């Protein structure tokens, strides 16, 4: 993960004119967060709970926080973490991460009562169409952290949720005990040690007709495969088909929350991040319209047909 000192996000950059980029989301806050609980839930994967009431108020599934680590070098080092769960009543959140270097290892040495500096909520959330009753979540590996909070939101709103999870083997499978009882949980592993032998994308065919909308987070090849599937079924799946019957021909601005809400598939993109506030352009992907999209600001959630998947970014 790369880290860059943040610039003033209000200043346009030379590489992408500010006018070509979407407007800033509101209500980003800097808060001290107190660690409540920290545990290793899988080899090298940690779940941590923090109290940060000022930060979780208004936070939504799909958004993330940027957290300052120990200061090893004099630079301001932060790491992005998806909201794994959000409890606005208790004022708490959880993050789920894998240790990949000194920065993330530093978090594992924190103890309850320690405090960290969090910036958030950042990025744009998942958008659920009000007509949606059946939600399909698709997670590859640590991509679980990107969709986990949406399971809670959907169940709270009375929707049915099926979660498809893919991992390398049994030792990578997210524990079902950490999911709400209402979620149907289906697992695929590369080695067949648990569930279906093969890729999680193999499971989608059994659920695509049932689902009104699908939401995915995981490795790029997984997202690209799912986007290809959604493109081949366009206007025949979920709310996309409902939209067509109900005057869906009206133009909807590309990249808008409304466009994402109408999409059958939304994806949460994982890119290396530096500033996470839209200034450094270290996280850019290209849209199908040929415009740069900052994963930290225009994303991390996109409609799958917004992204130029073969763009080589
Ligand atoms: S991480 Fe700097 S613009 Fe996205």
C-alpha cells in the first residue's frame, strides 16, 4: 500500500482538471477513536472494534475510514479500511484487515483503551433501490470487509440477503458466526476444502434471477468477471428490468447515485491509496466515458458498467 502526504483537496491537479471530477461528498470528520476489542479471526486477519460516535453518525455501507498509524518516519501515514460494521446507536464501528506490512502490524499491537486518529466517512456508499427485496452480496477474500456492513443495513430494512464468499481454502473462510443469522451464506474454495470447489463467480448463476441487485468486493479479476456477466444480462436482471418497464428510458446522469441505484451490479473497488481525499490521484481508474475516477472520492462504489475494465489502469 502506498502512502503520500495529503495535499489540499480543494486544489485541482495538473493530471485531471477538477471540473472533470465529481463534487466532494459532505461531512467528513476527523475523530479520535478508542479501541474496544481486537482479535485475530483468521490467520493474519484481524477484526477490531472502535468507539467513534462522531464519525459513525451518518456513515453508510461501502464507505471507509483513513486511519493514522504509528509515526515511524515523520510522515503522516494512514491506512484505508472499509466500514466492516457500523452501529450508530452505540457509536461504534469495526474494521477487518490482513497484516501486510509494518503499518497494519502496528494496529495488531494496539490494546483496548488505545486511541487512533480516524478520518471519515470517506467515499461513496452502496445505493439500494427502494424496490429491491433480494440482495446478493459477493465477496472474494478480504473483500468481505467491503460488503459486510451492507448485510446489516439490508436486514435492518427488511430485505433478504444471500452472501457468496470465495477463498483459497478452509483457513481463509470468513466465520459464519460473525454474520447475522438471517444471511444465507454460501462458500466456494479453490481447493474444495469447504463448500463449492472453484471460484465464487461459479455460484452466481444460481442466484442471479433471484437477486434484485448484486454488490461485490474482491480481487480485480473477480470484479471484472462479474461485470462481464452483468453486462451480458443487462436489462434482464433485477431492478434494471423493473426500471425499463417503468419508464426507465429517461436519461440518468452517469456516475450519479441514481445510476448506481438502478444498476444490477455495484462494485467496491480496492486500489492503493495515498491521501484518500482526492488530491494525489494515486487511486484513479478510468470510466467507460474515458474520464478519470478517483476510487477514494468518486468511488469506492461504482456501477459495474461505469468502469472500463480493460483499461489497464
Ligand atoms: S488516494 Fe489520493 S486521490 Fe485517491
